[in-house]
């Protein structure tokens, strides 16, 4: 049964999305630090006071933008699973897609790197990007299916994936962020492949 949203709920959702979309424009244009809440709300064509109906700070916006990106990754995961792709194939595509999203929205990179440090603990109370949780679950499923080695804890593998993003962020190589991640991922995938007897 499909639940219909009331007009008021639709309007609230539209306003929230307008603020998020405006924040992306302002963060890309002025940078995260320089873009003010007033800039964001001016771009959204909404009053500054309206901002606080939806968010407490610019950091809240970043968290929501990370979650929005994670939803894109989750949707891609569903498509790949429905196509019957292996865990190995899916992991490679999702890491590459995440790198592309972060490259396109570089203002989220510091938060991604900081929050990802706590992403492998299932009981962690602090916020961690949802897509890192997706990677952890995918690695665990790949281990259960015999695609990935089981002698290395899934959390360690997920930390290694996170470290690829850290290394690419500080790389001096003349590769795009996504190309850098993809190249590093080739090596990581060889290392986590289940040993064949």
C-alpha cells in the first residue's frame, strides 16, 4: 500500500531538498568554509530562519549530503545484485562510484575521511558514512560466499578500503581521484581474493 504525503509534508521535503541542492552549489562555488548559511539560503531562495527548521549547522548538511550519496551507492548495489554480479564485482564498482561522487563533491572529503575512521564497528555510536557500512556488509557477504579471504577480519578489509581514499586524497600522482582509487583497488582486490587450492 502506497502512503500519500500530505501537501505540507511534500512542501517540507521540497524545501529541505532545495537547501541541500543550494548547499552543493555554494560549497562548490565558494568552498565549504567560505559559504555561509545566508549564501545557501539565498541560493535556495528561502529565508535564513527556515534553515534551522531543517538543520542545526553546515556540518548537518554535510552529513545529509553524505547520506544522499550513500543512497546513490545503495541504489547501485541493488541494481548490481539484481543483475547477479559477484560480491567482488559489486565491491569494485561501488568503491569506484563512491570515488567519483567524492571527486565531484570534494567538499565532503574531509568529513568522509574523518567519519570513516569509525566506520567498521557495528556498535559505533558516532556517525559514519552509510556507504562504508555498505562496504563492510558486502565484504562480510563476500567472505561468507567464499569470494574473499576469511583469515582477515572484514573490518580490517573495510579499513583498507577507507585507507585507499586517504592515500588518494594526499597523492601527488597526476591521476584523477577516481583513477587513483581504481588503480589502488586493483591491488587490494588481489590481496583479499579467496585463495584457491
